C-alpha cells in the first residue's frame, strides 16, 4: 500500500519521496522492458525513461489504480515508442550476458506460458512477438511473460477484460500462423475485411 504522506511529498517535488515510492517496483518494471527489448541496455534505458516520465507525471497520479499498474502503463508506452524509433528487431542477449551486465531479475524461472512460448523456435518466435501490433503485444507480454491476470491488464491498458482476452487470443493466432508458415513476418497488424468476413 502506498504511504499517502510519501506520495504527497513526491507530488510536491520531493525526489527522495518519489524514489521511496518507485524503488520497490523498479525490478518488475525492468522485466517488462526486457520482454519488449530483449536487450539489457535497452531495457535499462526504457526503465530510466519510464521513471523520468513517472516523476514528471506524479502530480497527476490520483490513486485510481495501483502505483505498479500506473508504472506498467507508462513502461508499455515507453517501450512501444522505443521500438518504433529503432525500426528494427531487438537483439537477444543470453542469461549469462545479462548476469555479466549486473542484471538479476527477481524471478528467473519462466511462467508456464513463457515456457511454452520459448519452447518454440527461439529467434523466429521472438520476431513474431516483436512484430505484433502494439496493443496485442502489450497484452501478451503482460499476460504470458509477466503473469499478470486479465483484470490487471485491462486496468493497465484501460480496456475491458473481453478486449484483453481477444487481443491475447489474436496474438497467439498470429504467432501460431507465423511459426506454422515460416514467414518472415506475422499476419498484417491491422484487421482487414475480405470477402465480407473479418480476419484477425
């Protein structure tokens, strides 16, 4: 639970109070950034940008959602913008390279969904995930890789639970089609209507 006094101090410009608020969440936010970028330095840059944006926006935080949820929301936006600016697929670093960089995620063990995903053809799978539309990718990262429940993802993305489930299912379908077909890119990111039927 957030300390209201600390929050008020942070909103008045107290940097130390802000640090006390966000430090417990830095590692989990970094994990989100890592799942987007697959590169420790890029993840660290996105984390730093997330915290900077959070510091600038802390006065607008009204507690209508958990602070962690609010930070996830900022991190997802930062990461999507970062990847759009790069205009290329992120590199992949091994666990050893991550450790050498001094990065130790809170829990290195994969979630069941993450294990299932990474059991497929590694680089091809990452390309499929990286090329998903931003909304699908955010939902999939938070659910399959971060283990967030539908309710939390709906709150983070400001959508309904039904929309979250739809995005995750469509993302999985695109990835499955990509892996089955051996294509260099998933299905088109925007839904198209062909022959009177909508294709995800």
